[in-house]
C-alpha cells in the first residue's frame, strides 16, 4: 500500500536539512512552507467553500512558487546533496502534496488527526504495559521456593 504524502513530510525533510546545513535554498524553501502554513492556520474553521477560495487566491501562488523553486534549483544541485534529496522528494510527490488546494475539506497534512490520536495511543500503551505487568497489576508472580 502506498503511503499518502502530505505537506508536513516535505516540510520536515527541508527543515531537517536547514537545521543541519542552513543555506539560502533551505531558508527560502522553509520560509515558503511556513507562509503556506500561516495561511492555513488563518483559514481553519470556515466552511470548505470559503477555505477553497482563500486557497485559490492566497495559498496557490505560494505553492506554485515553491514548486518552481524545487524544480529549478533542485536540477542544479548534486543529487547527493541533502537539500537536493529533499527537493527531489517534493517534486516526485507533488500531486499528493497539493491535493488540499482543490478540496476545501482537506488539510495540507494529517497532523491534526495524528495529534488527536497520540494521546489515545500513549494512554493505551501505558495502560497495556501496566495491566500486563504482574507487579503493577497487583498479581503475584509464581516463583519456585
């Protein structure tokens, strides 16, 4: 099964490169992605039709500029450079990354859902480990005397 790509994955790859080896390319790409996310924060909540209009007028130009940067500047880099790998990742999965521009109900990533279930997964894991540990669950373990 193929994993669905989201903008957060591209953002993480570029930010990781920027943290370890900041360059003008990584700074520009990071700034562009941050601007996209700022708009998404502003338009979260209204009906999908209103979000779609805002995305068409405000977000789409930023996304297109980001794509031009990934394609144009990625071609001039050594394919072994970390930033080139991040840019190649983005261009290969571009259709999936910008799917949110065409559907007002979609988010640019799945971070909201992941954060919502993170607490459930963590609570479930803690509860499971406690319930399966004989000492923590109040049961005595069998031992030979």
